[in-house]
């Protein structure tokens, strides 16, 4: 691939639009798009992004060196199955749908017989904010090559592995916290509003992260390894408080269960009562005590 690489988008919703518009604003490229949903918004985006609308998947594949699939996750495998009949040896197929890792492996198996190169991708931030510069993790045999080419054009890809599904796995695993945090915050604010202490609660939470998120992760995971038992007692009090004021403690109840699991591992004895310096030491301890081999990573 060269500077004159042509790109084809399958699906042209918010993600495809923001990426294509950002790329065109930097260095005008040959970009073609196809979307099964035709609407005034679609036509508006085509015009604003400066791309060419084509009438079929086959036409996009025929005109592109690299095909980017930005369809919804539920449509990713079906889109790949349709595309596979038109892909040619040497083409690149980048799926940015953040589908389930097993689906990415299925897509890879559909693409392999064509001689095209499949790369699994996952966008790690809001497109309206970052546009084509959004961080995108990519994985697959040609992840490094796709990273080099698209970053040269102005994107922000980072290759993290050689197996299809690894990038989408990071996206879904990260959602445990990013989406879970939103639910935790809702539960927190419901209780805080009851006592009219929203501002004080939020400021205290911000102070907890004052040293930065990385330090907070190390401190939280490390200290929980040896203090899970004590925290169970505190969280059970939080659970009672929420129930008393009529807030369904969905997230808090789950936290109690996870802390009980953590305490059952006996890490307080493993670390001899001294908190590990960071989360990596805790993960290493999990490996050494065999929780992954024995299937003990789940909460009973």
C-alpha cells in the first residue's frame, strides 16, 4: 500500500462518517462508502465527508485497497460473509465493529480463503470527540502493516496482538469498568441525593483519583488483595443503607459478592499482610495460586 491507498467503508453511521471526514480534512483520499440504510442523514454525511457513495458492497470492495467494516456488531458476520465473495488476494479487511471475539475469529475464517488480510479492530473512545484520531486497538497477522498505513494517513491505531479477536476482547473487557462505572455512579448518586450530600460525595470521589487513574488502580487492587475481609463489612453496611432508603443495591450487592470471592483466595496470607505495589503483582499471584487453571476466577 502507498500514500494513494483507496479506502472503502461498509456502513456509514457515526463511526464511518467521523473517520472518513477526519481523513479527508487532512489529506484528500479516494474513499467510497456503502450503507444499506438510506436516509437524508446518510446523504448529508456523504456530502460533508467528501466521499463517494456506491450502490453495493461489491462495488466498494472492487474500488478499495482496504475495506473498513463499521457495521453494528450484530451485523458483522453477515457483512463479512457477503464481502468474502468479492475480496481479492492482497486486500485488507479491517473490522471495527467491536464484535464478540468468537465472531472475529469466524470472520477471519471467512476472509482467509480469499487471500485478503483480516484485522480485528476496536475503537477505544468517543468518535465525535476524537474523530479519525480516536485510539483504535488492532489485532491480526497484518495488524502492524495496517497500523503503519492508516497512522501515516492520520489515524491512531495501536497493534496489540496477532490473533483476531484480541482487540475486540479488550473493548468488551474495558466495558466492564467504563459501563459498570456509570451504573455504580448512578447507584451512588441515588443514595447521595437522599441525604442531600451529592457535592460532598462527588468531591470525595474525585480526591480518591487525584494521583491519577493508574495509581488508583494499583492502590485499589493491591490493597483489596489484603483488606477484602474488612471491605466486605463496610460494603455490607453500604448495602443495608441503600436498602433502608429504598435504593435497589444491584451494583453494591455484586461488589459484596466479588469481595467475598477475593477474600476466599487467601491473598492476605500470600502477601503476609503487606499490600502489593500494584495490580500486576496481584495478577501474578492469581497465576501462582492457580485460579485460572482451577476455574476459581468465577464467583460462586
